[in-house]
């Protein structure tokens, strides 16, 4: 039956290989179970509720991907997208987390429509490639800064704006050890390096706590006896419905929010699914990719599922390459990943007790490095491109807003293109974005 459903023989794989690939992919992705609650709880959402929402939404989305597209790709809350959710929509723009969930729902529906009507290629080709890469790099910097800040390594300073904290504090020592350990594992190309780094750091943190090596920061991993206080909170389910009224009160902000989420989701998904589909051997002789549209549909549905259950945008994970690397070729791999995500609900108390900001800092820094590496492919010989990329990245950091970084980067790109006498290179989409961002900067709250 499994062979008939997933075409195992046709894909040169078997049930054992698919199960092992699913386990491998889950381990590579599972760091999100500790990181996402940390990020979204800063938006006022209950920590336990975010864990439950992330686990269930990820599990269902993976199963949908496996059944609908037969791709061995796992999905969960997207890194970068969760930062937009908390630090841009909620903290910077002042909206509630319910309104942010409503925005996730609308952007995912928009992504679904774009995919169904065939606009994906049109939009993809209309936006400058270097700006796409700049946004990814900027989010990488943002995530790394976020991790260092949450762990207390980087602190505010009235004289220099930011400064380095006292590195002898126990929770900072733990964070630095975690970053070093995870970086070593990553450089040694150890499978599931980020997850293993989290586990090792958490164990060290528990040892610190047991030995009494703690401080007043209160962000050291808890001992097992404290896990019993966990509350299985399902209150986030359907919370997005309450946010529509608030979201539609300011149309310019609404448009920018939806665009920011849709933009990052669109290009992150494209940059993940296409290369992974090639690794799976799904490219036909004529260059077309078998099942790619269903994979995009699955990703869009995943975002909708995330909003319904109470998570930031759920999307395809590049870490799926680990499972593909050991032979995963079909949707059975994705379904195994989904089942493991759902089962992870039963270890939630342990994960949330252990994966504190000091522990998860390493994941944010390493993921930031991974997102930053695409900077090498930017056309640095072009002054207008270099200026646009620079402004995009630095404004994300200095304004503490991903959407503002995108806005300023696009404005500089349009102005620079006109000033360089290359106005014909601008598309209708570029012009619409230029006007949209001007309106946003004038009327934003």
C-alpha cells in the first residue's frame, strides 16, 4: 500500500530508508520547538501555547506536504518570519498577537491564490534578485542580534547605544559555550548540528544549576522537578479571528504587513523547494520539476494551518536536505517528520524548561550565519545594488524592524536605478512598491 501511495520503487527507496530520513530531518528541524516559543512569547503569547501550536501546526503541515506533493520536505515556523511577527508587527507596529496571526492567515491565503492562478513566476521575475538576497542577509543579521540580545550578551548602553555585557555572568557563559559548541558542530558538518548544540548546551545548563552556578537573570535551564508545572495550553487555537478588526483599522500598515510576510514567505519557499526538489531527482528531461506546484500549495496551506493553531508562518525547511541526503525521496519522509512533531507535545515540559534564551541563542546565531552566506552572490560591482543592499541590512538592524529595512532598501533601489539612467529596468511591481513604501513611511503608526 505504501509503495502504491508514495511510489517507493519508482523513487528507488524503501520504507526503512524513508523512516530514517524522517527521523533525521526532524532532529535537524526540532530546534524550532525551543526557539519559536522564545520569540513569540515576547509578543505576549503564552510560552506553553506557542509550543503546542508550533508542534501541532508543523505536524499537520508536514503530513499535508507528504500526501499532497509526495515531497520529503518538513515544514515548521519559519525563522525570520517569526521575527517579523513579534518584533515588527507586534512590538514595532503596536498590534496585538491576534492581529499578527490574522496577518499570517491573510498572507498565506494570498500565497495560495498566487500559486493557484500561476502568478508565482511573474512575481518572482519582477523583483531584483540582489534585493531578495539582501533581505535574507538582513534577516540573518537580525536573528543573530536577537539571539545575542535575548541571552544578555549584548545590552543597551546610554553612551554607546549597545555594549557588551559582563561575560562572567553564568547565563552568558552558558550562551557563549552554546554558540561555540554549535559552531564547531556546524563547521564539522555534523548532521542536526543546531539541535545537538541545543541539547548539549541545555545539559551543561542543568549541570550549572545543579552546582548552584546561577545568577539573578533567571534564564538558566530548570531542573527536572520543575517540569511538572507545564500547562498544556491550547488557547491560541482560532485566536486569529479576533485580530481581523484591529488589522483592518490601518490599511497602509495592513498592506505593508501582508507584503512583508508574503515577500519573505514567497522567496524563502522558492529558494528552499526548488533546490531540494532537484536533490530528490524530481527534475524531468525538459527541465520542468515534477510536483513542484503541489509542493508550493502544501507550503501555502501550511501557513494557513499555522495561523489557525496560533503559530507564525509555517513554511518549508531547508534542513530537509539532511533527510534527503540519507535517501529520503517521498512524502513518507515528510509524514514521519509530521508524526514526530505531534508526538513532541508529550516532551513539551522538558523542552521549555531546558531551552531558555541562553540555550537558544546558539540556534539564532548559527541560522543567522546560514542566511548571511548568500551575500556572496550579490552584484557588488554595481553601486546602486551595493547601496540598496547596504541600506536594507543596516536599517533592519538600526530600526529593529524588518519591514522598515525592506522599505528603505526598495526606495534606494528605485532612486538609484533612475539616477543611473536605467529606469527601463524598473518593473510595474517596483513602481507599485515604491509608492506603497512611501505611503507606509508617512502614515505608519
